[in-house]
């Protein structure tokens, strides 16, 4: 007769297992958020809305955003709007 092991911990049910989570990234800064929005703007209307939001948030002197806005306006053929 085989000996039975009595002190074995039963496996956890599938629902109780911990899911592995991907590492979370830190939240984006306003500059990073607006930079991404400028890059994704495909129409003049989109770009004007992002530009207005940049101005409302007081980022009018941000060199990176200014450069990206000028480049985006130029690619849309509307450099005068920058």
C-alpha cells in the first residue's frame, strides 16, 4: 500500500492566481502630452485646437512645443498660423 502524503498544499484555483501586470509608466507631463497631440494632428482644425490648449495652459514660451507647432503648421502649408 503506497504511503499518502497528508501535508501537501492544494493548488490555488485558477481565479485566485495573481495576474502579472505590465510595469506602469509614469504619467505624461503637459509638454509630452501636447507634443504627442501635435504630432498626431492631421488637419489644420486639429492643430489649431491643440495650439489653443497650449496657450491656455501657459506654455507659450516652451521651445520644444513652439518648434513642433511650427513644423506641424509648415507640413500643413500654414506656417503663417504659427
